[in-house]
C-alpha cells in the first residue's frame, strides 16, 4: 500500500479551475517528481497538501493507511515537511533565529542559550559545506544562501521514517555542488523510508533524481512515468502538450557605441570588476556561490552600496541609487521577484507602469484609459497568462510573474538592462519567451547584463561571458568559444589574483 494516496483532487477559484480530478500515489522510500508549465497547478497542489487551500468536495487523501481530514490538520505537520518556493524565512532575522523558529530555542535556566544556538546552526549548515554569516539578516544573504537555510530548517531533527517531504522548486537558486548536496540529503531522507514529492522546472534534475514523474498540464495529471521511461525530449513535449521548440533567438551583433562602463566595482565578495558593454550586446556573468556573482546586479543598479564607478552613455552615476539608475536609463530584474521585483499585492497594471508614468499621464494625472491600453499591449507581447491587467501579481504563476517583471522594464526601452537569475523557477516555455524578449531588447539597442547560474542558457544567448572566481574575473569567453562544458570548466578553476587587475573590453572596443 502506498504511503500517500491522493484521489480526485479538484480545486477551483473564482473564474479558474486550478486542479482537475488529480489522482496519484507515492510509496515510502520513493522520490516522485511533479513537473509542468507555470500555471499548470503544481503550486496549488502543494498548497492543498500543506493545508493552505481546501480542495473542492469529493477529494480524498490517505496517509499511512488513514484517511486525512480536509483541510489538512496542523497536527500532521510533525510528519509532513514542506519547502516552498518563497522559503518562508523571516527576512529581518538572522540564520540562527530562522533555524531556531523551526524547532524552538535551546534554553539554560529559562533563558535562550545563544552559544548553543550558534553551535547548532553551524552544524546544520555544515552539512551543505557552505560558510554562511550567522549574524546578519537573511535579507542580506544571497538567494542560494537563503535556500540552504530553509532546507536545513526543514530537515533538522526530523525522523524521516514514513514521513512526507515536499520540495517546491528547492534548487531554483542553487547550482553545481549545492544541488548535489541537496540531492544527497533528499536521497538519504527517502532511504530512511520517507515519501518525497519533488517539484522542479529543471528536467535534467528530474531525470537524475526521480523514481517516477507526474506531468501536470492545465490542472490535469496527464501522465505518470517510471524512471525507465523518462527521457529529456519526451518529457519536455509532455509538459508543452506537443512538440516544443525551445530554441532561443540569438541576439543581433553588438553595435559600436559603448553604453555601459564599469570600473573597479567592489562590494561584498566582488573585487574590482571592470568591463564595458556596447549597445545591443548581451553579456553573461556567472560563477559558483561565493564567487561574487550574486553581488554584481545589485551593485550595478545601486540597490546595494559599494565602491567603483558606473557610467551610462559616458555619464558617470554619482551617489548611485535605484532611483538615479532608473532616471539614467537602467533597469533591474532582481533574483527575488517576490520581495524586490514587484508589488505582489498590486495588480499587473500598476506594476507595469510603476517605474515610469510619463507615457500614461496628462498634466501630472494618470490617464487610466491610456495606462490600460499600454499595459494590454505588453501583456499580449509577453503572452501573459491570464491576460488580465487587473489580476494581482501574487495570483499569477511564478513564470508569469517573471514575464511581467521583465516586461515592465522593456516597456521603458532602457539603455542598460540588468537581469539577476531571470529564469529562476521558470518552465521551459516561459524561459524561451523571456530570452526572446531579451533578444528584442538587444535588437532595440539596450546593453544587457545577465547574471545567472544557468550555464546552458547563457551559452545560447550571450555575446560574451565573464566567469567570476573568488570575487574576480577568472575568464572571459567570446561567442565562438562559449559552450556549456567550457563555462563549467572555467567556473571550477582556481582564481588567479592577477585577474583582479584586468580590464575587460567590449568587442566593439577590441575592434577599434
């Protein structure tokens, strides 16, 4: 008998059926992957299992032989553990507090023992072989560091025997060795007798980790495949609902005009980054966790403070800030779309026009008719689903949220567009659409800087790639030599301290 059985699960919202008669089971010791487009119903299913949503009448969930009351009761949570996309961390608290809140604090004579708490935190994080500052708010940590804290919190002190572990896009902010460390922990949990549900957009991860895989499409579970039947191309076609062409549109050749100049940019782990970018050029920045890659986008945009100079079209940005960068013609798609990329409680319409109202105002007053007309044009261009300008951002799937965030900057035709992990948590179809929009921006003359760990994507869409190692540029790869294998190889090399002194020129400058 299966450890978890889900039967006839349907969930409707006003004007939307998110899940339609979904039935599946997961055995003890099994890793069951769940894949599908953004908006296919994956997150809704997870929220039903966690008790956040109540399913429609007729659903039946059985766990370890017993029928579970609906909505899911809180008392079952000591055996069911969830790691959600938003991680559930408290951004103003540090790693020690966030880990302790998952199980309670260690006390001595009725007082919290901070010495014991810090020791426990170090031991938990050491399992992932990372060094994470314990005394700063987690909002100041990188996306990968926050993800590791959330994963460590979920797995600490847990007897996994006949438990249920649900992971909703746990690797979206992880890469390389971090992913392998997580997979090792997941396999160990399954080996102790837990049932694991693993949600991911990365089909390569599903092929590597899953014993079985269920494919959701438009709220229906259309297929369940055994490991022996899993293959990359067929899985992508099942997700897409037919043969899917995921080729990206290559950006046009870069122009000669230099629009971005960066000199000695430093902050956090990043040391003296120097490069320039021409109009229409797409530059990738990649590197392992701790390489300094995480600092590049916020330092360029001025949302975090640092040293060095940034100039747009020959004009140096003094006293850099997000406001000054926007005014100068720079846009940023941050890695954390939930807390930094959009106002999630506001409708799509307001998010699209928030960076700049000029084209939809008259005498200082917003013209709502003009605003809706312009927003609908962009909704159609990025194929936002559902195409409703009044829908709140937090009611969109993750991929559609990301499309909206990219589109709000493209609307302004920025001189420089900076994107930080733009396809994090995005399915294969949405990913291709986002990169086609980026190619359109380059064609229109924007210089594009993509900071990402998705090396397979970077190899397809970039003119150049800067590989960071230990805070400095360790390698610069040009279009003819960019391959996924070459990027991975360069990220794993040992940094050369002299690289910090190198000035990286644009192809246009090299030609001159």
